[in-house]
C-alpha cells in the first residue's frame, strides 16, 4: 500500500507513518502537474490546503482509495467526483477546536483591554497609560451563534471566566452541556440584543452568509464587541466597517475575511478592529493533532498495522 503525502504536515504524522508498515513518499512541494502524473501509483494521499485534488487529478488516480485532509473542511478536494469514483474523503474536524477556542478568548481579552493598541503606542515610544482603561470578561454576557465543536469549547472557557452565557444554534444542544455550563439557549435576535461579546462559530451556508448585516448590527449594544473566527462571508464587512466608524459597536476582532488576503484597507486600519491573518487554528498542537488524525484514518482505512 503506497501513501503520498503532498503537503507539509507535522513531524508527528510523518513519525506515525514511519512506525507503520506503510510505504510512503513525502513530497510537500509537489506541483499540480507532477501530482497528476504520480497519483496513479498510490492508494492514499494526504494533503493540507495547498494541494488541490481536482477532477483531472482524480481521473488519473486508478488505485486511489482515500484522500485525507489534515485540517478542517474539504474545500480543496472535488468530493463529489471522488465519491463517484468510490474514493473516500476524510478530514480532521476536531484537531483545531481548542486552538480556535483559546484564540477567541484571546481576542475577547484584547478587545476589552486594548492589548494590541497599547503595545502599538508604546512601540511608537508613546506612554498613554491613562488612555487604556479596559473592562473585564467576568460578569459580561457572552453570546455565541453556533454551538458546535468550537462554540462549545469557547463556552467552557467563557464559563471559567465567570461570563453569563447565552447562545443560539439551529440544532438542539444536549441538556447535559447547557446545564453544566449554565448556557441559556435562545433565538438569534436575542443573542444579538443582549451580548457584550457576539461570537460566531457557524459554517458558511446560504443561511449564514452575511448573518451579521446592518439590520442585525442595529440590534447590538453600542458597547458590544464582535468576534469572527468562522468564515469571512458570515459577516457583511462593509456594514461592520460603517458601524465601527459610526461607533455603533465598540469593536471587532476578525480572523477571517470576505476575501483572503483582505483588501478593505479602511477596515484593517481601523483602531477598533483587531485583524489577524486567519491564524486562529494555527498552533503546533493543532497541526500535530491534524497530522496524526489524518494518518491514523488512512492507516485504519487501508488496514495497515502500526
Ligand atoms: N479561523 C480558523 O482558523 C478556523 C479553524 C477551524 C474552523 N474554523 C471555522 O469555524 C467554524 C465552526 O467550526 P466547528 O468545528 O465548531 O463546526 P461545527 O460543525 O462543529 O459547529 C457548527 C455549529 O453551527 C451550527 N449552525 C449552522 N448553521 C447555523 C445557523 N444558521 N445558526 C446558528 N447555528 C448554526 C451547527 O448546527 C453547529 O452546531 C467553521 O466555519 C469552520 O470553518 C475556522
């Protein structure tokens, strides 16, 4: 059984492959054309986001049985065509959960304590101590839209900070969870109205595209902060920018953008915005978990012992 690893994955995944009886090739820089030629020799490929597993590649994949993505989502894989050809497609949805959740808490603290802005002034040799009076998370209303893997982990952490938690999801959330973390499940508008921190952990769907728009922002408290680490298109960036400029909301922390890299300079330059380049899930631990999980799924699928 031959496995092709097409993108750079954590050494922990490579070590697991080495310790197995699998024959594998590690070609993290392989080009699309080279892959289309090479693919016919392999039963499995492991990718991250660089490699595109498109129809033209899959058409030549005569022996391929499984494509594994060491990451969340399968946007770079033609899943439908793979299915037509009987090829399994898997990813590692849990691997990034804790990384994104901790980053979200970091953004909430930065928004309310102005850590980034304070550091910037001092880097410019300005001592503006009096200007940076923050507020605390304890006692504030944490409002989550989306109570899946990441939403739940953020709720656990927000609960530990002593926040009051309200949330909305389209599926029923287990009672054990909501009672353990004192979560009040409510409708979407109510979360917008009451949240001090409005935090999004939904996938991008027809229903969630521009879920945060002018109308919803109008419902928010003027002192509220918006946090988005989900997908850029879940918010209407222009509407958020206008709201920030009019001081309609207090601030926004954005890790994801409608187009990436983002081009709306006035949004990135706005002092009420903390912009980060889609790094919420990027930790050594998450990369290790993703690589191990992807390799493990391939080995199990091909019944290769470790
Ligand atoms: N910034 C990053 O680096 C990064 C990393 C990993 C994941 N993500 C993104 O985070 C998001 C959440 O990931 P997850 O692992 O928690 O996903 P998940 O599938 O476990 O949870 C998503 C939740 O959203 C709910 N939902 C769907 N549509 C909804 C709607 N219209 N209103 C309310 N709730 C709705 C679902 O029922 C589900 O409970 C995804 O968009 C993912 O792409 C970002």
